């Protein structure tokens, strides 16, 4: 699979000239989703003690094809205002499950052979929108913690972490021109 490197990202005239967040996704079956991105709502079971949720069931749902010998489950706690963006994988598929707080998730398609190459999506997910997000290789992804509380992201990957599989692009890279600022000023 071909992936645009940070230097090739600068060639995206349409993106470079228009700062923004791309298409905001408000439903899992949106026709505006970047090719290969999948979203599935997950149930959350609150009671007077807190809440319970399932991150995954091995062999079922969106990560059904993840191999049991290399699947990895990790978590990241991030404080309000933190931006962790952007990175992409050449081979790894991610399943993101925001379990606490709220995230503004930014996605950019870096695959020149994709029908949605160069497109950006934004999803607002977390305690107000319980969505799992499947992110295929070649799609740059990152997030900003929004609101006044820390956020916890649990992520499941179809292979063990390999630094050689990961590429990074600065959150403010001029070729992506993603706007992390408050949109409704």
C-alpha cells in the first residue's frame, strides 16, 4: 500500500489552501466517512456505582479478524486540551474505544489509491457519544481532549506495537492544515 509521506502531503493543494476539520461525522453509517473507517456504537451500562462497558469480545464485532497471537490492548489517559496527533500505520489496524471524557478525533486519508485520498473527517466521541472507531492502515489519526475533564482512550491493535510501522506528522502540519481550534467561536 502506498502512503503519502509528510513531504507529499504538502502537494495537496485543496487541503493546504483550506484550514479546517473536514466533514464532521454525526452518524456511524455516514456516506462522508473516509474509505475503510468503520464506526460502531457500544453499549454502556450505568448504575449507582458507576458504569460498565465491553471494549471487545475476541472474534466478534469490528476486531473479529484481529489475530489472537498479536492483538494488543492499550490505554492512554490525556488531560484537557492535550493534542496527540498525527500518526499513521503502514500495516496496523487500530480500534479506538473512548471510555472516559470527550475527544475530537481527526482523521486524514493518506492513501493515494483510496477514493477518499486527502479527505479529512472529524468525530466527537466519548461519554456523550459511545462509538468504537476502526482505523485502517494509511489513515492518519489523532485527537484533542475537549471539555474540562481528562479522557481515557482504550485502543486495540491487530499487531504488537512496532515503531518501524508508524509514521508521524505534526498536529499543525501545513499540508494537513487541520484546525484544532474551537470551531463554534
